[in-house]
C-alpha cells in the first residue's frame, strides 16, 4: 500500500487540478490549476523512474549489478519543469493583457463584455 502512495497523490492532484480548471471562472485560478496539473505530471514521471535502493545514474564506478534509477524520466521531468515555467509565465502575461483590455479576469464577464 505504501508503494502506491505517490500514485494516489498524483491522482488526487490531477483531480483537484482538473476541478480547478473546469469549475473556476477566475482566469488566474485556471492558470494555477494548470500549474498544479504540471506538478502532478512531474510527480508521476519521477514516480515511474523510481527504483528501490537505486543509485543516481551519475556514478561512473557504480558497484557491479547495482540498480540505477532511470535517467530518462529525470531528464524529461527537468525539461517539463522548464517548459511549464515558460508556459505559466506566458499565460499570466496573457491574463494581464486581458485584464487591461476588459477590466476583469472573470471568464464569464469577459465573454459578456466581448459581445
């Protein structure tokens, strides 16, 4: 059961993030939900690469037969973090521009003002 704890945490984070994205009308909260979803994906990737009693893949003289954690998912996670930060910053700038134009960050009010 304890081995499944990270997967349970990932499922909870994804559920909360999706609920935030779909149910909230404030665009800043929507961006926060997307950032939380990104964190859940990162946790999922790290959990997939975990090996019990594994050692870091940077050792060059690792003992013979030692299990190493998977370096591919670590690289994917680092790449995902960089892309996620850039995407989140771009979305927040877009929300700022929408606020300057419409005077609100509420999605429903903005749609009504647009019509």
